[in-house]
């Protein structure tokens, strides 16, 4: 199972590929916390599938940075 991380306005084809959900969330966490240092916010979606051709436009999970700096991962 492959996980694709798609930031807010990216096309699905431009999403980043990860071997695990944890790796994708860790990457998002680093990016979101860096942006938060400059009062910027970002959201992302996770798409799970066997290949980029098989995943749907609609995400499996939505990621955001919580009010205390933790990562919120909501299943859609």
C-alpha cells in the first residue's frame, strides 16, 4: 500500500509518494510546523492506494495542524 501526500492546491499528479502513512504524516508535520513559525497555515490530504493511477481524487484522510501544534488526522 502506497500513501500519497497532497498539499492544499497541488494537483494529484504532483503529490508526494510515501511507503507508509506515518512517513507521510511526519513529512507534513515538519512542513506545517515550519510554516506555523511564520504564522502560515497549510492543510494536506492523504490518498491511499497501490499506484497513483488507482487512487481517487477524493482523499482518505485530511491533515492539519492543531491549536497546540499537534497533527490532526481525520478520516474522510
